[in-house]
């Protein structure tokens, strides 16, 4: 027996999303629910946004956390990155300012269920954005950050930052982020309560 997946237009997706109590992404016509985030995920997201200055050498930046929707016109897709950094003025696509199109940096906190997609399919979608220059993938289970920086239109460079003493050198902005600060209050020894069956 075969099953078919419903395909939605961006307009249909937005109508459904406006009525929904949970967030969804639109990827290749498919509506996908956004899973909830762990405590470590939230800590890393908050720490990253807290450590990124809003002005660097006279250049203004805006930073948005996971509720800002990103429109990918080439792929007709909508996604919710964990954090988006925009140089100067955000380009909103709607009057309510709920979605943007021009990030220079995107950050995702990796989880067991999304790590593969964040590194492959989602990165492919993000690379269609002309302003996109840098991609950070943050591991929530160890001191590890993968940084992809755009070399030219067909090439990206991977730098891996490992260990508590490592310091990320961003390329899209003159910012250094020590991993010991990024991972502040993150616990690698997570215990799960046994709630029975």
C-alpha cells in the first residue's frame, strides 16, 4: 500500500499556521511540525543571542530567536531557525514583521532527531539565500561547534571548534564567542526520571 503526502502552497501554509497553536515549517510543499526544545537547547540559544553584540565597529545587527520565520523564495519554503543574525535592516515580507529573508548568519542547536537534516537538507535550503554567509551548528551534548563559512558561491569552509577553551571566530561579524560562555549552565549529565509505563 502506498501513501501520498499532501502538498501545500505557501499561501495555504500561512493560513494554516496563523490558526495553529504550534509552529510548523513548510519544506518542499510539506508541512512539518516543529518539535519542542530541551533545556540545554534553550540555554544554548539564549547564550548565543546574549553573546552577540547588536553593534560591531559601527555596524548594526539584529538578532532573532526561534519564533522568527525565514522565507526561502527559491525553494518556496518557510523555516524557523534557532537564531538569525541580520546585518543592518531586516527585510520583512509581511506587515506584522513575522518573517524575514536576509540573514547573514544562521545558528541551529543540534538535537538527536534533527542533526542529520540540519547538516544536509536544511543547509542546502539556507544556501539559496544571497545574504547568507555563515552557519553555526551547536552540539548540546559536548563542547563542539561546527562553523561553515562561505568562501564563494560554490564553496563553503568547515571549521570545527572543540573543547571548553575553544573560541569561535565569526567571519560574518567581528565577534569572538568563547565556548565556555556559550555553554554556560549547560549540563552534559542529564538524568531522566523513571515515570514507569
